[in-house]
């Protein structure tokens, strides 16, 4: 009885576990990226995002900038490393402790805390766990000596990464450019594909089957094959390296999927409605605008989500069909060329830039996701 339609399969638990694993596989990296976007660069380099709420050991260097005093023939500096001008801003969010210290940058944890060590100024230095130190020298010092130390640093969550990204040079312009590219590149293929899908679904004309087969074949053609020939064509007709050129490029690359998706949906619409409208004297254009388009909204919204996300997150097509000048950069190019190029090791900045760039796609997706499944399943069953 397990194979009878309408009965519940005993393998439902396996399906639920598989879905749960897939969700975790996508959710965990996203959560990690989100947490990293609020962390300091040094803490990201020292520990994983999953221990972000805990203290982490980091190496610091500072100058012993306490006021010197004389003790016999020795100059004495007595103070606290955590209060020195160079590092005090790193220890404002909680208590910290020194794990080890050193006098050379290549070995900042050379000596254990509490040990009296000879320095290069003819005296000694001792550092305690609370950061207090005593540094002695046989001669007067023009400026405080360098001391390196490893300290338990409290977790540091900040909005500085977001301020850096949002106030980066021309980032606001890049955001506007991205909207300028994405919105027309989403609307134009939908308009063209809707007309084409209706014709392929409900109009009889010679070669219709060949056109449908051609559309299906174009789905598997990689867009990289067309980049150079298409750019050469754009240059010849005078629209190369322009917004018009990238609109047409995205339109051409998105049309096969749009036509295929919309035609499958329109074929599944009740034939009686179309035939009744024709009997009443409606033209094909009236049937298309008054009946087909309203009924096809789930499929239109489904493709709009895909096209918007793909166009918004696109880097390759934008690099090819837009000028490299800063005034024409979209956000993906801005992040790749400026933020990633100059801050390749600053994972906090890169994580923040990623979240800033996906804010609008997430809004679009969650607004229209109820139509996604309905549009994707269009035409899959009869």
C-alpha cells in the first residue's frame, strides 16, 4: 500500500533529514559571514566566527610611555601596557590579561609573565598578568622602549566595517549604477519573453516546433562563448561599453530561460478560456493582455526573481560590457576591484561588503518567493 497515490511514505523522515542538512549547509556559512562582518580584522585572523563571543589571544606592540623616574643610577618606567596610547582603544570593552611578553617583534611571547628579563638598555623589564610593567635602563631615554605582548582580548563587535564600506569612495554611485543595470535588465527580457511565450504556446505558425527546440537548446549554451562576439557587435553599432549594451547583453542571456519558463506555464492554462475569448471576438493581443498576463503572474514573478538576482550579483558581464571607469562601476566590480584588491586580507570588510551587496536581492526574494515554487512547477504536470 506504500505506493498508492495520496498515502504517506515511510521515508518522510529521510526527506526531512536531507532538507535539514541542505538548509544547514547554506545557513552556516551565511551566519559565519554575518558574524564576521561585525568583528575586528585581527580577531577574525586569530579565531573562527564560532568563538566570536569569547576572548582571543592577540599579539600587540606598544611603547612604555609612562613618566620616567630616577632610582639611583637607573631610569625607571612604571605603568600599565593596557593604558598605553597605542593599544588602549583595543581594551575598552572588558578585562584583559597578558599571557606572555617579549622585546622583539618576531617573538612577542618570548618570556612568561612575572619573569625579570634583561633588556638592551642595560636594565631589566618585568611584566605582570594585569599589564603592569617595570622597565629600567642605565641611561636616560628620549622615548619609551618597545614592548611586545600577547593578551587575552575581549570580543570586539563594531559597526566600523559597515561605515567603511558604506562611505567608501563612490560606493553610493556604484549602488545606483547597479540599480540602473538591474531594473531594465529584468524588465526588458520579461516583456519580450512574454510575447514570445504566448506565440509559442497558443499561436499556430510554420516552424513553431523548431523555434521551441532552438530555445531549449540555447539553455545549455554557456554565455562565455558569446561575450567577445557580442562585444564586437556592440562596438560596431556604437553601443559598446555602455548601459544600453549591458541591458541588451543581459536580455539576450536571459531570454531562453524566460521563454521556456513562461511558455511551460502558459501551455498549462485552461484552453476553454482562450477559445471562449476568441469566440467573443477578442484578438490575440487582447487575450494576451487581458487573460494570459494576469494568469501568468506567478511565472513572471518567478523569472523576475532569477533574473534580478543573477543581474544584481553579476561580475563577468559587467566587467566586459561596462567601462572600467569608477563612474560606471556596479557594486560587484567596486567590491572586486577596490575593496578586494586593496583589502585582500581584511575579511571583516569583505564580509560586510558581501552583506551590503545582498541586502536588496534578499528583500526581492523574500517579497516574491511565494510565487517562486508555483512558477518553477509550471507545466511540470498535466
